[in-house]
C-alpha cells in the first residue's frame, strides 16, 4: 500500500540530504501502462550496441552488459528524488566517438573513454553540489554553444555517411534507412502531421513514441528489401549479458590500466562540449515539469537541477569504473518525458504521481533488457536503429545550434567552428570557436554586439528562443 500525499504536497519519500528516497509501491503508485510502454521502448536503448562492438571491439554480450548496467542506473533518478525519464547524452555521442577514435584501438582507446567519463562525472557532481551549473553556462558565448551543437549535428551525419570505419553505415541498409528515416522525419518534424495528429488520438499517441514506429517498420522492411535477416528465436527466455568479461577485459578493475594524467587533461574540451549539451537537457526537464504542474495542483512536483546533476554525474562516475559507455549518462530522454507528462496532465486517475510514471517506465525498459524474445526481435535492426538515432539527432542539433546563434556573426562562427569540431575533434572546434569570438567581438560587449547587428530570426528573443529549442528537443533521445 503506497503512502498517500496531502493535496498540493510533495510526493512522500525518505530525505537523504539533497536526495529523497522513493520506493515503488511504497512512496508512489506503480503505473502499469508506463511499465508496458517501457518494455517496448527498451529497443531504443539497445541501439548503442553496434557502436560499442564496432568502435571499441566488444562482443555483443559485453555490450549488452553495459546497456543493462546503464539501464540499472536509470532507475536511480526517480529512486533518489529526480522525477524524470533519464537517457543518453545523444548529441554528444558522435563527438565522443570521434574523440575516442583518435586513440589506438584497444587499451588506449578504452583509457581515453574512461578518463573522459570519469572527469565528466566529477565535473557534473561538482556543479550540482556547489550550484554553479547555470553560472558556468552563462560564461560561454552563444556562438560557442551554437558551434558545439551544430558540430554535433555535422558529426552525427558524417558518422553515418562516411564509408568504412567498421561501423555499419548507410551503405549497409540504404533502402531500409531511406524508408524508415522518412517515416521518422514525417512523424517528428512535419507540420502537416502536427496538424492532423491534433484531430486524431491514435496519431497523437503515435507521434509521442519518438522513433519507435520507424524501428518497428524496419523489422519488416529490412527483410523485405533483403538488407536485414528476419528475426530468429530460440527456446531461451532470458538474455545472456557477459558481465564477467566486461569487468575482466574492459575496465580498470581488470586489464585496463588507470589512464595517465595526460588523458584527463586532453579530454577537458570534450567534457565541456558534452556538458553544454547536458545543460540544455536540464533546462528542458524543468520546463516540461513546470508545464505539467499547471494541470496538477494536487501534487507539488519537486524538481531540483542541482540534485539532477548529482545523480547523473554519479551515474557517469560509476559507469567509468564498471562499464565505460559511449552513450554516456544524461539527465533526460526528452521524447518519453513528454509522453509521461502528457499522460500525467490527465489527472490522478491516469497517473497518481509523475514519479510513478517516470519510475515505472524505466522499470519497464530495465525488464526488457533481460527478455530474449524482445532482444531477438530487434537484434537484426540495431544498426538501422543507430542510423536513425544519429540522423534524427543531426537534424535536431543543427536546428537548435542555429537557434542558439543570436546574430549573423554568431552563425558564421558556429558554422566554421562546428565543421572543424566535427572533422578534427572537440579541442580543435572549441578552440576555433573561442578564437573566432575573440577576433570578431574583441572590444565589444556581448549585449552591444547583438544590438549592433540585426538578429537572424524575428523570434530570437531569449524566452521565445528557449521555447522553440524545447519544442525541437522533444524528439531527442
């Protein structure tokens, strides 16, 4: 029997300093509708497996163990008081891949990933504990933020269309990719579909499933085009992740030496780039929950950005030790947070607490990782899933990056520095953006620079800009 909250109060829990412990069935009602949806959407989380196998050389079973470990840590958000659906740091994935690829395959590449993720984790925890997150981002010029986001978009597209490199790219599934990404783009970004979904409840729910409909279509289109085999099933009920090999061969607890200090230092530009992306997710989490709060006066939704930083920073730190992961540990899966918030708006009968919806969904994805029939169904299309994720992310990142630019000079800096970042790495891109800002805006305050030059867009007021960015990022993992 769950503990009931007072009308207009915060959901019950056990205070633990800046955290709040909440246990399903005790401190919130378990939402079975969101749990079942999580069972299906676990397929999106599995799409990182082709990156781990091709770029790091892991076996499928070891990569699956990393997905399960990351998925287990997803549960910590609602469990410790953060009412969100966490996910990857998706825009930064192509940048991190490019950074890691500058190191020799094997031990050195793993050390670079470990050093980055450990530094990133400590950095986020520090900002969360001190409350300096917003202050840090305010010091970074808009042109630099735009460059990083646009560079992430360029890198995502290059990753898919550049031949070779060991990653199954567009050339491996051209027709399946064209058909499925076409559906995804239509459902996610088409103005026509946005109009008709308002008139049809089924289409509205379909639009809130993110890229899931495109992946479901790939299960059939791939075999029909001859590019992907049909799923094969055996008598096994549960999957077989290889945690033993993960710890023994791929972590500092086994055969990977502690990274040298040089790797921690060379990874700092990548850490800053990833954090700029993450901060946008934190802003979006707060905006989505504040919007949902307007419809639910019966619950005081307790979202604290500092607490969120502590939790996802700790997740990255744990993963760096027990299962280094290119997808990283982010604060938000925006598309599914939108789905949870929209159902939450329907009242306590539909969802007693937003904590219950978000927590139950992530318990569903966690369960799905262990079910062999689900894995067998999606295993042939994981490459298409990765391609779709990157191409959608490329589209969103470039659009958001352009919107971050406050003037034509910002946009020019972002375009040049973003291209350098996508082709030469985070250190080169970040350095180029800062140098161009110094050369172009030298002796001019930021406010004066934007007053002197006509804004790119008539809606480029900060409040309207953030609203537009939040709308675009709803479709991000």
